[in-house]
C-alpha cells in the first residue's frame, strides 16, 4: 500500500527522547525539532493525512517539556 493511500498516519511525538530527560534520552532540542520537521514534511509530500499527539517528557521543570511540545506544534504548522 502506498503511503498516500493511507487513511491517516498517527504520529506520537514523544518528548522523552530528549537528552535531558530522566529516562535517558539522546536527542538535543534541535535534533528533536528536525525529527518533527522531517516527519511532517515527509507526510505532506506524500499527501498522507496525519494526526499527532504529544507524549512523554519527564524533564524538570515542566516548562522544558512544554517548550518541546510547542516546537512540535511549530513543525506541523510549517510543514
């Protein structure tokens, strides 16, 4: 099945891969932003509809997690 034939792609945009996450992430803020940009652009280029959800993120203080989720929202809006 071609990607464009999908009814919808579900993307769980987790924040826990962040390098400062207490569960042992490995991506910087910039790398996570690039991850999201690539996902959303790739899906748009293929004409695949996407629903995304925010997930994870155990950074302290909480505003650090919120900033990562805001970056995901920016990525989807600019795709």
